[in-house]
C-alpha cells in the first residue's frame, strides 16, 4: 500500500511541475531523438538567423560509431559523426566545403559551426523542437522541416 501512495504522490508532483512550467511560459522538457531530418535551424544563440539563410541538418542512424550528420551551414555543406545517449550528444569531427558567400552569411556560418562544434547536450520541448547546447550556454534551436 505504501508503494502505491509513494508512486501516486510522485505522479502528482510531476504533474504539478509540468503545470508550473506551463504557467511560467516554459515548455516542459521531454525525451527525444535527433535521428532523422532534415532539421532546420530556427535560432542561433538567441539571435535568430538571417532571413532566407539555409541552415539545416540531418542525423542519419548507424551502428558502431557510423552515425552521420550532414547538412548545409548557410553557405557550405558539412558532414561528420554524431552520437546521442539520452541528453548527451557528441558531434564531430566535422568536415565541410569551403565556398565563399556574402560576408553576413559567412559570419552566420562561422557562428553556427563554432557553436555546433561545442555542443554537448540536447533537450526537446513539447512542440518537438530540439535544443543543442554548449557548456557555455550557446544554443542551436532546431525544428523539423515540414
């Protein structure tokens, strides 16, 4: 009987925490996977992205260290390894093409690739958005293209 009461109390507390997050205007964090795509970059470090800039990623499954990430970093294409274990994510090493574009697009691409290279954590919200986070707080917000 005690076990049932403890489990029920835990469920009530979890529900209250979710409701509190929603009241505060925050989306609750849920589990998810980056696998698939393409994912479009909706925001980079809280500064948005240049209108019509193409920043997208696809996370291809694999096994034994063969999972690949590839995409468009604004001006160039990139590819590399990736691995997700719960909320922990590892990307790289990454390689990319080296075409020149407009200065503003090159600056955006540099910030994107620098942030991507520093990412160690991933979280998801109830809308399905993914948040790639670096230890220093830099964040890439992804949304599934569709």
